């Protein structure tokens, strides 16, 4: 049985409460060893924000997840192993998109903490148990969000970075949330916007092709796709020195790139 693993830390609270990347990987490796399954690779996404959905492309914008899909499409894989299904999705739309992609390649999900789960099962008992687990997880996320939201909103009103994965073009010293311009990445950001101004009618795919033709790389050192280009273009205000968080807009404390 050939399987691949997927691990993700989406909030600081989960890392502290035992859902760290190291813990998830150890559990997956141990589980596969017990089952006698061949673990081909473990893919990872790290950051405090959940999955973003590109509504135009109808795909999940997580780099590790996209790399995992690429392997599923090119290798014979039976299962994607996760600690819990909430490592893969945290909303109904993301769940539907992931089910669609896995079924396309006849791959199933094996969740260690939900041993009866299968994207192909329609058993009412499994539906009830898994639904209750996902509902409980949603409640815990809401509780954490309420506690963190007040402090983040106050920081955002002052123009400070309220959290989340740091935008491409910036870096932060370990233990600090103060963003500084990453000189090398800033050049890449500037080039994306320069191309957009030079060729306003180009599609996102054409922009990505040109960036790759000029040998620019993403934050992960990979080739550009339309998803990464869109993510950069959507942050024009941020790169111009404006910070937005929810319905808050303020002059950012970060240095502008554009």
C-alpha cells in the first residue's frame, strides 16, 4: 500500500496543544509502520491562517497541498494520511474541493483520529460521528478566534502586523512580528507589478510564464503559477504601505515596497 502524509499547523493554539508539525509527522510515521504501508512522502503547510480558496480557479491555495496533489497525479497512491480531517479542510467549500481532487485520482483519506472516515462512504453512523467531530473542532476554532481577535484588531488599528504568514517580500526576525523588507524578494515583487503595468491585458498565467522565463522564484524557491501571481497582485495596498485587517485600514508600520 503506497501512501503519502500531510501535516499542517494552522493556528498557534494547535501547536501548543499537541498538533505541532513534529507530533503529526511522528504519528503518521508510526501509524504507517504499524500498518505495513509504504510512506512515500510527508507534505507540510505551516502558518497561522487556514486555506484560501481561489474562487476563479476553484483550487486550494496552500503550497504544500498543491505539491501533494502533483504527486497524487503522477504516482500510484492509495491513501493520504492525516492526523485528523481538519488538517485538510476547515470549511465546507474546501472539503468539497479536496474530495473532488482526491476522487479524480481514486485516492482516499485515512484520518488516524477518525479511523472510520472515508470520502467514499455514505454510512449514516460514520456521517454522524465525523460530522460531530468537525462541529466540535469548528467550535474550538471560534473560541480561539474570539480570544485572539480583540488583540489583533487593536494592533491593526495602529498599523502593526496582526498576524498570519508574512507576505512575500518581507521577513521577520525570530520571535518578532515586526516586518522588514527582504531585499531579494522585494525585487521579485517589483517585477510582478512592473509586468502588470507594461502588459495590462496579460492573463495571470502569462505573467507567471514571463516571471519563470526571467528565472524568478517564489517564496519556496519554486516556479511561479497564476496563484502566486494573483496573491502578489492582490496585496498592492500592502506593498504600498497600507495595512488592512478585516474592516480595519491604517497606514502600516511596515516599509512600502512599491
